[in-house]
């Protein structure tokens, strides 16, 4: 699926993969897009701010599921954006 912010979202995922959630946050915080909102929630999950994380997941229409690993979510978001890894 094509997303107008795909490049920026992919870069945010790359930043999360190297545990640089601050840079990932900077990339997604101003995007008005459900996938960006979900990624924003994931960024706050990695940060450890679960209250903020829940807000962004809910805004994206997704339930925060802490039983899923961050890596699983990154893989799912990467697949959505048409990337591997």
C-alpha cells in the first residue's frame, strides 16, 4: 500500500531499530496519518511512556498489546510500507 509519508515512516522505523526513539519521534510527531499515529504510539512504548503510547494507538484505531514484541510491530509496519525487515 502506498503512503504519502512512507519514506519518513521508514526512516522512523530505522531509527527505532537502532534504539534511537528520540529521532523516530521527531520524524513522526507532526504527521497526520493513522500509520504515523501507530508508529508514534510504538515510539512512546519503546520510550516507556505507556499512557502516551495508548493515546496514539487509540487514535490510530489500534489497541496497545504489550504481549506483542516491538520487533513484531516493526515488522508489521515495515511490511505495510512495502519494506522487508
